[in-house]
């Protein structure tokens, strides 16, 4: 099974329908002012798995110099249209090679949950490397053990998810060197799952 292909092709098909659901009043927006408060105006921010850019990348782009990354070309096409101020690159977030200490902040909303979990430790470690000292990151992650799930009915297409339970996620982040500012379970606005949200800092 080519997990990345499922995700890429799935979001190529589902991008517009997903965006239509996302572009509403979302509770998750309420966390962005706090994340942003740690970053100076104009700072460099990565939005990893930015989707179609609304509403999160747009919010960030009004304050910061934002680079959005997504594995799906359709998502990148929508994001470029929706958020002309930001820069967008179609890329797998597990292959990022920005310089050390390049970003002041990294956001990953509902995207790491699609990365095969055996790649997630290295992904977090690479994010840590690319953050400046005291840089902040805000991720939504799995809260329960899920080696891999594949469903055929995600916006009428196939989709892949994977992740660890909350204790394992927190331990991985601490082992890498992140300081946990807070963590909390948040209801998915599109389904009945609780995600682990973490606001973390490079110490
Ligand atoms: C659920 S959507 C979330 C989009 C946006 N962050 C939001 O919260 O509205 C997940 C996004 O992550 C992207 N994604 C999944 N795996 C990825 C990977 N390995 N590298 C880059 N983007 C990825 C998908 O293409 C999709 O656009």
C-alpha cells in the first residue's frame, strides 16, 4: 500500500469539498492568537499540510512571512488562490530541508495525522532542527493508538490516517527536546474524534 499516494490523490479529489466544510467558524481558530503571540510580527512561519489555506494559513499570512507546504497539488493550487500573500510549495513534509533555525513558528493542523507513524519521530525532530531557539510549534495529533486506518468514504474518496496515543506523542516530543507549554484534547469539528493539541517550544 502506497500510503502517501492515498493521501495525495485523496486530497486532490477532496480538496474543494473539504475546504467548503473548513471555511466556517472553527473553534480551532481560537488557538491561533496564542500561538501567534510567541512570534514577532513578520517572523517566518511554516504551515505544514496547509490544505487550501483557509482559514488558518490566511490568518497567519496577515501577521507573518508564511510558507505553506502540502503534498497535494490541488490543495496548493487552492491555497495560492486563497492566500496570495503566502508562498506555497508542493512537497511531502517529511522531506523538508530548510536550514537549521529557519522558522520562528511551525503550525500543523490535522496533517501529521496522515503521516505514517513510523515517520513521525523523525518529522518532529526535523521540525525541531528547523525552529529557532525558543521557536514555537502547534500541532494536532492523534490521541489514541492507530497503526494505520484506511477508509473509502472520506469526502467520497479513500484516505489514510496513522498516529500514536497521547502519552506516546508527548514522550516523543519531550525526548526530542521540546518543552510542552500545554496539551489538550479537542473535538474534531468534522467528526467524533478527539485530537491531541500541543503548543510546544524549542528549549
Ligand atoms: C485534514 S487536511 C488539513 C488542512 C489544513 N491544515 C486545515 O486544518 O484545514 C490535511 C492536509 O495535510 C496534507 N498532508 C497530508 N500528508 C502530508 C505530507 N506528508 N506532507 C505534506 N502535506 C500533507 C493533505 O494533503 C491535506 O491538505
